[in-house]
């Protein structure tokens, strides 16, 4: 069964947070996390990039995702901007090895998990 995996953008696929078009275009990619998201995509998982970036940054965001080779199915820009997210399905994305371990060990077809940046 294909899993739906929501992946945060700023601080997860990028090193820094981006709130302007210029910041979006020059953001530093986290290659290790991008490689892992692409692996999940290639394994036929359904990848949603879920971000709190404003909709006016959609074009710059899509450009950055393409430029950095991020494979995904949907870009959802409806995440509420917040200082903290408390969620029972979140994985802290700061440690890529822990994300990989958790997602790979999680049974396909089980609960939906949210890969999210918790600060």
C-alpha cells in the first residue's frame, strides 16, 4: 500500500527558512534529505511538500524544487506558519539518519506519518 508522506520544506529540505522570493531562490539544499525523499518517491510513496511559505512564493518554490531535483507529487502551501508544531505523527528532520531509520522501519500501510521540522 502506498503511503502519503508530508515533507516540510524550510529547515527540512533547505538549511534555512525562506520568507522572500530571493531567499527561496538561493536557499541551501539539504542534499541528504532530498536524496531520501527522492528514494521514497522512486519507491512509489506519495510525496507532498507541505510548507508554510506564502502562496506568492509558489513560483520561486517550484523553481527551487526543480533546480534541486526534488521529486514530489503535490506542493501544498497551506501549512500554518508557527514557531512550534506539536503533532503525534511528526519526526524531527534535523537528523536525517533517524528519519531514514524511522520511516524505513514503519510498516507500509500503517498510520500516516508526518515528516516535520520541530524546533
